[in-house]
């Protein structure tokens, strides 16, 4: 039985075997961070069309989640994919009551929300005022608790707010134990939660960028069982706490580039 993964770089690992027509891969590294980019340019493959960027970093449970190199590595990739102007709606997808699935809601809690302030300004490091980009954040919860699917809720919000883009943050599944709690995937193809409706531009009515961290891994099930085991790291609490802080700072830096990481940390503490 094949082990499931959300990580495109695990389906088409660079330098290992051939990739199908319509798929290309690229790798780079700097400052202890490795980047793998997979571009899928046609339909009918194991991942929808789009770009998938994976950043492999040191374990989140052990890093300084406010380290500017790590924040900027994620923020620079996000900034290149997001529209330059307009409201961005950050959606924290997942179940807050389940630690391994709480990354999205915990990240949304730490986002610098500015929609109510715009057109407002914040005071920068030099003492002057800097413009703020409008940002809204929302954690839709789970359908079992609300009776409303994430796609339904976000589509309604998009219709009301007309954002330039939706940034969907969620926990991901990996097939490689080395990526648990120490990798970030960014995708222009939207978010495709297992067993739920995909969060894509056609479904929501706005471009969707997906951002996530692998927090679970499927392993072969017990003898005579067809169901895989779901494995989480023993330090999952620290991974979620620090990972959410790191992702939120990267989102904030991508959307408010005139503010420093220190200022953004202060504004969201």
C-alpha cells in the first residue's frame, strides 16, 4: 500500500528517477535551508497544476522561531506568489482541538490583522509611519462542530470581502520522517484537504495560495490491517507552537515588508 504524502517534492524528488512530461524540478540551498521547487504544468498527474515550493529547515521544536533568516526564507517565497496589492484573507484550516491539526488556527491567531486599521499606518523602526496592507484572518473550524464546510465558509467570506487572494494554512502529511516538523510547503494550486472539498480559485472565487508544515506521517498498518497508522512527532506541541509563530511572522513580513521582524513580533505579542 502506497504511503500518502502532500509534499510534491516527495512524489518527484529531484535527481531520483525521471519525472513525467509537464513536470520540472529545481533545487537550491543557502544559510542551512534547502529549497525544492516542483512545477506541474498539465492536468492528469498526481498533483494539480501549479508550483510547489518546499523549504527544508532545522527542526522547528529546536529553532528560534523569530530567526530572521528562517522568517525571510518563507516570506520571500510567499511575497513572490501573492498579489502585490489588495486585501489578503488568511485562513487557518484545521482542528484546534487536535494538536497535530492545529497549525492553521494557531497561525491565524498570530497574524497581524490590519483590515480594521486601513487605510492606517504603523510606526516603523525609524520613527516614521509606514502604510499597512489590509489583512484579515479567520479560522473556520471543522464541519463536525459547525455544520458548515471550510469551503462554504471561505466562499461566503470571499464573496463579502472580495480579497485579492486567500492564504490557506494547514497541517500536512509527509511520507518522509525527516520532514516532520521541519519543512514548509507553499503551493499556488490551492489546498486539497483529504476527505474535504478542495480550496481552490474556482471553488472560492479568489486565487488561493496554500502554506503548510508536515506534522503527521502515515506508516504501514498493523498485520492484517488495511488502514495506515498515523504518526506524529513526540515534540508535536513545540512544533505547532513554534511553527505557528514562524509561519505567522513570515506571512506578516510578506504582507507588511516595511516592518521589521522585531516590530511584527511586538505588534502580535
